[in-house]
C-alpha cells in the first residue's frame, strides 16, 4: 500500500482518493490547511499548502489531529471566503 505524506498527515492512496472524490479536498492541521491534488501524469495524489495562520500563536486544530473539510467548511473556519465552492 502506498502511503502519502501531506504535511504532517499520512494517508493511504485509497483514503486520499476517497477524500478527493467526495469533495473533502482540504486537510486542516495544527499549523496549516493543505489542499489534496491529483496528478494524472504520475497517477498519484499530493498536497500543497493553502494557508498558514498569520500569528505563530494561532492554530487550526489541536496538535496531532487533522480534519478533512470541503471548500464551504474551510471558508466558514477562516471567517472569510478564500475558496470558490
């Protein structure tokens, strides 16, 4: 089984595919929000940093945890519209 590492989150390829196809493309972690992307050329999933908190003292979740959100939930969490739905 292929294990993908996106930031501090480790996912199996099948789990990343389920999240991606269900619309929950955003991983909210302690210190960043990552977007799950798919590369057809390499037939794999990868992540990129979408946003980090402005202050070092601000965090999105408790340390060691992550949540998978859709675009509307990320906008709600941030309090402004960053992503188009």
